[in-house]
């Protein structure tokens, strides 16, 4: 089979495969066709792909000749019609949120896989792009906050006086939030953390964060470890606690998300009003509405001296390691669908293949996406 690696469009700097992973594919007898310049924003020239055994072609070539088309971002509008019915499209296209794109793929009869819906199971951990990319986001969110803050993160006792450590509030302790705790602690900040899932309390503590408890959270074991929507009473109590802690924090890192839904609003405008000028809010949930009421996706808003940074694609800002991790996840996933002869075998008997498949032959395979259409 021919695996076509497309150059990303828009502001994306990552590339879905780096040459070291291409080499593994070619060793597995897969032909890899790379769009000219695909790796240039990740500091990887075409020659490195050729040395790894790939061929370089134009964008039109890749669309025409590949059996599988691979990129990170969803297809650009002008590319959707270029995908042929016989081809397989693999990217992360957020089908729980962008159901219009799912409808288009269904109508066109294309086979699609969305890597953001790889099941969160132990066997699938090495394929989980949400975790690897959230690791980058949590890390970079803290570095950006530290670089924008007009004060230090660590405590200093110097001849020029004592500097108090920064207070960081982290909303949501999923993969990004846990990485944000670890990075903030390494930089010497004091960290408080909110999450509706009490299961994360021990992890927060072990990383040196203080878990803020609000009694009465709703948890649902059937939700596969994800957060579920909360009662009004709980939301009010939670709000009061968050507002009070945010008012004393120098940095708030927002990471709370509910898959397929608008992000929960956790930091209303009045809470931002109470924060000290110079404070920084980083909102990683910006693309689904943000946890902060004043967040604008991909923009920085300054309100009463508080910077609110709505950044939903930090991995693009660290394109080398983010691409390295992404590519490894893709390889581990695609190994489930490649025969010893290097041919494509869509093995829907495998729960990870079936769960990640969004459309095939005019049908929806992923159960959560399917339920949105019932
Ligand atoms: P996520 O991006 O879906 O959400 C981030 C965090 O926000 C979560 O911890 C969530 O509980 C929290 N949150 C949601 N609503 C909130 C609210 N109103 N107030 C406060 N916090 C709120 O999370 P994620 O990083 O994708 O992880 C989700 C789950 O998947 C976790 O249980 C994680 O352990 C699990 N997971 C499993 C695997 C695996 O086994 N392959 C890999 C990664 C994560």
C-alpha cells in the first residue's frame, strides 16, 4: 500500500510522521509518499524523508496515488472533494464536535479514522494522541504563563529581598492538567487544583499540588473515566471556591473539557475582575468555548491588566517533539491494520480499529459518534 503524508495547512507546524517513523513503515514494506515540504515547519527537510526510504511528490500526486492519506488536522474545505471513495483518510478531526464533516464523509462513502477517538484503554495507550499532545500543551501552557508573568515562579531569598512563590490554580487534572502541575512545581510555584473527578486527588497530591475539594460532585463510572455534567447546586459551590482561589492566584491554567460538548464555564468575568493586574490565564479549552468567560480562541485578551490567552494548539509551537510523539502514536495504531506484506487490512474485529473508525461504506462505526445521529 501507499501511505501518503500530507503537508499541514493553516498555522499548523507539526507533521504527522518524522523520517525515523517513515523508516519503520518502509521496513514494514509500506511505500510512503511525502508531499514536498511536508516537514519543513518541523525543521525536517525532504532529503531526510528520502533517506528514510520515502518518495517525494506534489500535493496532487499524494491525493491521486495514495491508499491512505495522513495528516494531523482535519481536511481543509478545498481538500474534502479530493479524497476518493477507495481511499482511507486518517487525521484528528473531532467528529464528536464537527458532525457536519462526518455527514460529508458519510455522503461521499469515504473510510475515515479520527485519531482523537482512539479508545482510552490500556492497550491503546501507545496510540493515544490526546495524551501525548496534552502533555505538550500542559508543559507549554506553564512556560508561557511563567514568561508572561511580571513576577517569578519560584521563591527567592536574596540580599535584595524575599520573593514569594507564584500561586498557580489549575482547573482540570486530566493529562494536560497533571503535566501543568508537574511543570509548575518544577518551576517552584505553589499549586492548587480543581477537578470534578475525585479519582485524581492522589495523583495531584503525588505531584505536589493541593487538591481543592468541593463536596457533592456527580461521577459516572460508565463515562469511561471522563467528567460528566454537574448539578446546579454543585456548580454554584464550585464556582464560589474557584472565584475565591482565583482572586489570590497569579496564574490560572484552564484545561477542563467534556468530550463532544462545550467546555464548562469555570472562570466567569467577575472572577477575572477580582484577579490582580499582571496575572495570566491560559485557556487550553479555548477551541470549545473556553473555561474562562472572556477567552477568545487563538487570541490574547487583556482585561483590567489580566491577560487571558486562548491557545488551543500548543503542540504546533513545539513541532519537533510533538511530531515525534504524534508519529509514534500513528505507527502503533497503523500496525493494527498492516499485513506482513505491507498491505492494508481494515480489521474491524479489532476494537481499537473499529472504535477509531468514524465512517466506512456509508456507515458510522464509532458508537459515540453514531449516537449523535440517532
Ligand atoms: P479531558 O481533556 O477530557 O478533560 C480534562 C480534565 O477536566 C479532566 O480531568 C476532567 O475531569 C476535568 N473536568 C471536566 N469538567 C470539569 C469541571 N466542571 N470542573 C473541573 N474539572 C473538570 O481529560 P483527559 O486528559 O483527556 O483525560 C480524561 C480521562 O481519560 C481521565 O480519566 C484519564 O485518566 C483517562 N485517560 C486514559 C488513557 C488510557 O488509558 N489510554 C489515556 C489518557 C487519559
